[in-house]
C-alpha cells in the first residue's frame, strides 16, 4: 500500500473511531438516563438511542450559520456539533435550574429539548452567522416544522436581497441550511404536510430528516402513513427537470457510509441550489422504546425485537469497522468500555452539581427549624417537620419550602425571634424561585417593548384627513423605507396590498420580497415569521382575519409564546402578527375571541387599538422592541376618517397604558377596540339622561393597565362596567379580575361590577345578525341605566 493510501486510511480510521466513540457515549447516556428515572432521580426520560449514526452523519455537513429545528431525539447530533456536553445532557434530565448547567432551558424543559444560546447576557443577538445554531425544541409533534420553514426562508431572503448582504453578523449571503428532524409517525400531522408544501413552493434550503423506526409509540406505520412510507407518499412532490419541488432521498439508518454520502449530497443541493430536501432515514431502531413511560416489549413482536437487535446501528457500525480493518475487537471493546465510564462520570458530575445548589437552602432551613425548636413550646411538632425534611431521599427545593412554611404555621401564635428569619428565608427563596421558574415570559432587555420611549403624535394644520387605512399605509411605508430588515407577508398582502389596502402600492415600491403574498396556510405564515425573526429580521406576518388565527394557535401558543421563557432568555423571535377582528359580517368574519387568545398566548403582547392611528403607534413601538405582539385592527375602521400624524413613522403608543376617552363621575366603563365607538355613543346618550360616564380604552390587554389607571377612575365613580365583543366570561372576565381583584377596585364599589359581552354563539350574518349577537349602543345604555336605577331608583325609574 502506498504512503498516500496509508495516510488516507489512517485519517479515515481516526474519524470512524471518533464517530464510533461518540455513538457509544450517546447510547450509554440514553441507557443511564432511563435508569436515573427509574431510580427516582428524574421525573421522565425520552432518549435518542437508535438514531446515533444518522445524526453523526448529519452533523458532518452542519456548518457555522446553519440552524436546526428538531425534536427530542437529537442528542447525538447536538453532541457531535459541540453544542451539548454529556454533563449538560444529564443536568437537563435532573432539571438543574442554572443556565450554565443546562444552557438550553435552565431546567425548564424535560430532557431531550435542545437549544443554543443565541442571545448574550443583555439579551442582544450574537453573531449567529459564526455559530452553530439550534432553535429551541418543543414537545408537540411536528410543532418544529413551521419554524423550520421560516429559518430556511430567511436564507432565501438573505441570498436574494442584496440590501441584506451587509448584515454579515446574521448571514453569509443566505448560504445557510435549516436542518429539520422529525419522527416518522409525526409526519402524519397537518403541520408537517403544510410545511413541506410551503418549502416546495418557496424553494428554500430546508433539509428535513425523518427518523423512521416504523412506530409512533405503540402504533405501527400501517396506521400512520399512506403506502407505509413518507417518501413514497410524497413522491408527487419530487422535483423534475421542468418542475420545481423537493429532492426526496432514502437511506438506511444503520449504514454508516451511505448515511455520510446521503447527507453530503443533500446538503450540497440545499446549500448551493436552495432546493428543499427530504431525507427519509429508514430501518431505524429504538432499543429502549418510546420513553420511560413504558416498555416496547408490550407492543413489538419477538421477531421485531430480534430484528432491531440485529440491525442496531452501533452493532452494524462495529461490524463495518471490523470488516474494513479500521480496528480490531480489542480496540472496539476498549472504546465501548471507555464510553461507559465517560457517560457515568458525566452523570455523576451532573448529579453532584444539581444537589450542591440545593443543599445551601436546605441546610439553612434545617438550622432555622432547629432554632425554632429551641424557642418554641411546639418542640415535638417542629421535630417531626425537621425529621421529615432531613430524611427525605433526594430532597428538592419544594421540600425545604414546605418544611419552613409548616414550621411557621406551627409557631404562628408565638412571639419568637426566629419567625422573622424564617419569613426572610421564604421571601428570599420566593424571589430566587421566580427567577428560576417564572422569569423571561417577555423580554427583560433594554429593548423590551415596555421600555420603548413614548413619542406622542404631532399634528399641524397640514395634517391630512384620510381613510384609516391610509394612516397605516403611511406608517408601513415609513417602516419599510427606514429599515431593510422590515418586511410584510401574508394572504393578499402583496399584489393588492391586503384586503383592506393598508399595503396598497408598497409591493410596487419596495419589491416582491419586501411585501409579499403567501398561500392560504396560517400555521406556516406564523412559522415563516418565527424563523425569520429568530435570524434577526423584523417580519410583520399577517393573518387575514382574527377568526383564522385559530388555524395557527398551536404554533403561536406552543412555540412563539413560550420561546423566551423556555430558553430563559436564550432566544427571541420579535415577530409582529397583524390581523383584523371584531365586528363585520357573519360567523367567520366578525370574531373577537380574546378570552381564547389571552388564555393561550401569554408571552405574546395582545394589543387592541381602537383606530388605525393607535395601531400605527403600536407598530412603531413594536418595531423598535425585541418582544412579540399580536396587533388586532378594527375590521370596520378602515374607511373611517383619521388625521395622519406629521411624525407617522416615529410616534409611539405605550403598552399597558389606557386612554381616558371621556371623563365622567357616575360610572366607569372599560372597553377596547371597535366597542370604543359604541360605548362613546351610549355615553353621549346617557349624558342626556343625567348619567355621567367615564370611558376608558385599555388599548392593550397584555400588558394590562400597568399603572392602575382604571382603579383611580373607580375611586371617583364607585361603579364599574366592562364591555367587549367576546363571549360571556371571556376577555370581560379577564379585565374584571385584573381590576376588581388585581387593583383592589372592590374596595371602592357601591354597585356590583357588570360585564357586557356578546352572545354565547358566533355572530349571525347581516346587520340584524350583528345587532342581536353583539353588544350595541342600546345594550350599553340599558346596562348602565339599570345599574344607576338600582342605586338611585327615584332619579332613574325603570324604562321597560
């Protein structure tokens, strides 16, 4: 053998043995992780055993600037790209709340949920074009797919738009691939099909790997996929010489060399040609079954289990190494032995670190209870509390917390010096635990939406009176001119300038890549926005009607709303979702389901402007911030006349600051959106009957009245009404809770608070349908008059 061939074989041998070592270490981590759960040291475990070789092959073509959007089986990949250590892997299994121990989630997510920290300690985006990036995983099956489309689409934008080439910290002229991973059973989800179709339409560099082990938990492929194969089911999307589409490839999950070749080919197509690739990895095994929730022996036949043992990818790789002469049995035995000890050492280190950060608080709690025993007459009861804590196996924070609280209850009637120290311990731990478990629901950076400077609108004699839509058009025009990272997209947004014309003429002015149309696919519209925002752009994603938001609700709720929280400030996607709602016509074009939105989208600001000028101010605010917001314009307000502020591109509206639209003394009416005009008309009519109403527009529901302006009004009027278009018990109930309970307005009420809402059903069609389905001027008048009549019957006799 020549010297050159010998050198190549040595190099190949070194790489192959390194890959074998990594595969073995990852497998041992899976095996040990399962045992830790069964020993009670962790709550739940889900692992990536059986997928090791495919993920090692994928990692070989993953370059700096690339992004991953995967799921909870990808531990080997994360280890292979150097963005996960075995100790960090176990730290997440134990729910270690230190971000240094678990950089992905700081203990907030169950194991196997991976992410890289894309923000620095001040919340600023790092130079992501130089990093290997993993967007943060979520558990819902196929939930990673819409985001994946957006990550890949961003590469397309960075490549095609020369005005973005200067943002070298974000992209290398669109040379990045978005890698996605998904299990075969999850490809049955609608999100998967919508995302694959969107990628094919957009022609973006999206490389999707399907790990196919023939099952979805206990359910075999026959119940999941047409033709029992996702690559066969999608064959019609295969690109041809004359038709764009996907490149669809298949490879066996145990074939080391074929996997490497397949990923090299797939990545070349994706990166160079911006063609989406589906790589169907078949004959994958799952040696430990789905998770720690049960054993796969319950549903797999003896023959299937034997086949899986024979085709285990690590066993097959071992055979390949021996056949090729890269190493002998003894060398491989030593690698496997070392992998066991390496994984165990990482596990032990993670467990030690996890317990050490708990011990200080526990020791102090025990010491304080000892002091209480010395000072109190309830020594026996306190001794039992102490004993319970001291003998708890693997104690965690809540065990110490419970013990201290029980001790305080026990000595509540005694005047003891230790009580203040116990209370101080509780307060300190409450603050620390808020940071550990509840911080970063919204941005905590200097660019947080609530930190944006308030700039009032400026008007002059030359300010034009125009249709409301033209106010928005002027605002969007300024935003697009000011920052090339700003762009808008959605159904009918591009060529016709949206169904209400707020983008009219702007595609012609700024180009199709700045103001662009999409198909009818709300879920991936939001996904496009999430991915683009993660990559440093400033997208405005339009959902045509508020009623259609339901299509995208899982992606909004599971992915976008939780992003900053689930990474403890490690990632952000400052996406603006634009939509229009409230009253117009009929069951599906007049929705105002704010209760649903408020209850499912905490983590996204919900802004409900009463007119287009206020909406424009909110857009200006959010485009300066790094938070996410849903802005709901009034469907019936686009043709109403408004003046265009002279500073249309720079004035801002603050979040969480209500506007007093009308001052009054008898009753406070709190409302928002299209109801503002109705309430104002009712207040005018009530004034003629001697009832003075103070009308308050909350402007934003999340955040809600941060300075408690509403309760100050109630102090004066002593009566309180909430009016909106949601169903009974919806957003009106939310507002009541915020004001009556949260602001303690109950202390100033002389009458019971009243809510005015729509009927329980969707609004009926036409003007009469609207009138009898939703609150109207007469509804508001009668409700307020009745309240006053109950309080002052002599002044306000019954009408009906």
